[in-house]
C-alpha cells in the first residue's frame, strides 16, 4: 500500500541572494596642508575597520561509514543512517506531497500509515557553512511561509537550534490544518547540501519521536563542495 506524505519540506529560498559580509575597506590617510610658518605634524592614520568575525567552519566528513544495523544510504547521496528499531524501510511506498520541489536522495522509514520519517536533500546555491546562523534562520522564515500555504501550521517561527553530525540543525514543530497529524521538521546544513528530516506522526507520536532521535543520532552527512 502506498503511503502519501501529506506534508513535506521546502527548499531554502534565499540563499541565492545572500552574500557573506566582506572585509572592511581601508581608507587611505590624507595630510593636512602645512602652515606657512611651522611644519605640520602628519595626520594620524585612521584605524582600519576590523574584519568581521569569520563563521565557524567545520569541514565535516569526507566519507560515510554508517554501521550498527540495517543502513539506508541512497546511491550517490551525501548521507546515511541506521534504520531505527521498530521501523522498516518504506522508501518505495512513500509519495511526496506538494512543496518538495527538487528534492533528491529521498528515503523513508515508517511504522504504518502517516507515522513515518522522511529524509531528503536539496542542493543549495551557496556553501552554507560560510553563512551566519542568523542568515539561515532569516531565510528559513521564507520557507515556513511557503509551507504554511501548503498546509503546515507552525507552532513558532523560532527554531530549536542544535547540531546533527556536527552540522547546524534547525527544528520546527508543525501540525496539519485539521490537526490530524503533527510533524517535527529539521533542516540540516552542511556545505552545499540541505538535508531535511521530516518526522511525522498521526497515531504513534511517542514511537515516532523516539525513532526520530535514534535516526538523528546515527545520521552521517558527507561534505559535498
């Protein structure tokens, strides 16, 4: 039986128009004209504008090495993970809903019906490891707006911030408009990959959330330049 994922993730919208702040410009000094009777002291050089604090950069993994149970690792994809206990691979039975856009390397594990976890990847136009966290959160607000139009009702536009495999992760909680299911949606950023983990539950919230934590603990993300 084919499972339809009624809610789905979206692509980081604004990365293509975001720039990383550059170094401050050094302004050349000028010398005041000398009086006719005395020599003028040279004008002090202006203090250069300090460079912005660089974004903390973690190079991430060069290869994947998931183990410890059945592993899902889409061919050519930048991630792998161990199938959580009690879940099974339902990748071939899941149909993604509206809003998934150009998602690649999609895998799914599930219990039954709409109690499942979906992992997908988007290619970003910029190296997100060089973007400040505030820029990513700002851009994600645009994603939330799009997903709201697709049927999500978000509890908050402020994410829970953490890391997954040392990559920055931003988690939001949402429900369907009719409250028939809920979702914990996590956006993970590593280099030019945006990995999205959708943990959706309709009847088995405790089991799915436990499985979601297990999946996140084993998820490995390879750096793709």
